[in-house]
């Protein structure tokens, strides 16, 4: 089960933030998530086979529109957890870039396996003073199973950005923190960063 969730974690994460620049900055988090997911899927529809054999173009597409809408530094801070306390600024910067690249290359092809009618979202409310929020929804997998999907967003520089996603309560941040934490304990932060960079 966990392996299946690992596959869909950031596939859905990408769908929540790709092309969000087409939406007005003041749009609510729920509208940003729901509309960008559907617009992205519609844009990819019919081009799945092309992107399967042109991975660099897929990575370039994602890089162009993902980074402005992804709170990379905050996500990296959460993934590092306690290991970030002793990390130098250079290590934190390298880790932030490396984990972002790792995410893109590991999960990019997952977006090619979803269709817009597989996603639905629940009503969402937010107060003017809120700086963090969660948009909740469901995704229907190809086997017919429906699972919950929660998008965590943070208001940063007057713009809502996604930094985490949870599938049936399993967070990608916690998942990566557990995975990489054991590697950092064993090999050290520099070694893990070098592996992610390569």
C-alpha cells in the first residue's frame, strides 16, 4: 500500500501547483488547487505518449511552472527536520535545490496517469488572518478505490504555495524526512545531498 501511495504522492502534488500562474494572485487556496489541477490535466491530455519518450522536455515544462508555485525552501526545511539545526547555510541551500530536483525527476511521470474526472475537492473556507491552510479532496485510482488527498499551503510573499500533500493521512514531507533521515544518520548530510544532486 505504501508503495502505491509513494507513486501518487507528488504526482498529485504537481497537479495542484502546475500552471497556477494563470490564476490571479488573490485567488483562494481551494480555487488555486482545484482549477490548476484540472487545467494541467487538460493541457497534458493527448500528449502522454510524447512526454513518456521525451523526459527532458517534461522536466523542463515542470521546472518552468513548478518552482514559482512550490515553497521549496520551506518544504526542504520540513524534510530536513532536526538535521537542519546543525546544517550550514550552504548545505541548506544545496539540499533545497537537490530535493526539489529529486522530486521532479522521481514523480514527474505520475501526472501522465491521471485524468481530471479522477479528482474532486471539498468546500473550503479560510479566514483573512490565516497563513496556512489545508485543501481536502479525493482521488479515484485506476482500480476504482477512492482515497483522501490533502494539500497543505502556506501564504508566502502574498502568494499561496503548496509545500506538502498527504494521501490517506500519509504526508510526503514526513515520508521523505523518515527516508532521508536514516540516510543522513548513516552517511551524513553532505553524502545525501551529493546523492540527490546526482
